[in-house]
C-alpha cells in the first residue's frame, strides 16, 4: 500500500524530485568504531533500512585473523576504556543469546565478522529484528556497535563467550 502511494506521488513529480523523495526514505545510521581494551581495531559500520530488514555495510581493520563476535550493545556510551559502559547485548525481547538468524536471540546478536590475514573485514549482510530508528522498540540509533576479541559461539548466554570488547562506536542517525 505504501509503495503504490509513493508511485502515484512520484509520477506527478519531476524525475529529480522523485529520486530525492526515495533517497530520503532509505534511512541510514553510521557508527565510527574506535579501539578499546588496548587494541588497534577501528573502522566504520553503516546500517540502512530496506523494508523490514537492515543492511549492514562497512570495513574494520586492525584485528587478528578469524571470526570475532559482533554485536549491538544496549547503551550508546563508549567512554569506558574497555567499553563496559555499553552494557549488555541489545535485547528488547528479553531473549537468550543466539546467532543472527536464530528465532531466539538478542536483537543485537550480529554473529561473527571473519577477519582476513591482514586483520581486516569488509561487512555486507542483512538482518531482521532491528530497525534504523531511535524510538521504535527495535531501534538501534543511540546504541553501540561492539567488536570482540574472540569468536562468538552463538550459544553461551548472555555473551557468546566472545571475550573482551576491542572496538566501540555509537550508532548515530
Ligand atoms: Cu558484544
Ligand atoms: Zn547476545
């Protein structure tokens, strides 16, 4: 229904005006990740709402090779030098920890990023259960993105046993 209304509105506008309208409807938020816990891990992550899902893109460098836990944590506060100020995993449904595509999981459970031999990763995947919003119950703006020192086992509640917090960034809309 929303789409058909938009199509009608666009057909009544100049092409340039219509493109502008559609751009505004694709809502994004960005987090700049900075090192924590004495690491050299940094990078950027962008969240883009695409219908009911969110596409996560970006690049992170300065880690060691292999899969490392990647989460949205509850509080957008990276001030602590070990990022403990971000609280636990973003968990509006009060679920147990899991993997990003498990039916039961924290909304902030984004699984693992697999870093290459150079300790870098390019991110590009989509998840449900979060929204690029500040006010929605599933909203992630104003929360924090965390990269961990170790692999998330996607099972151990509530942390995935992913070790320390080596990079932190507040999600800004
Ligand atoms: Cu985490
Ligand atoms: Zn979790």
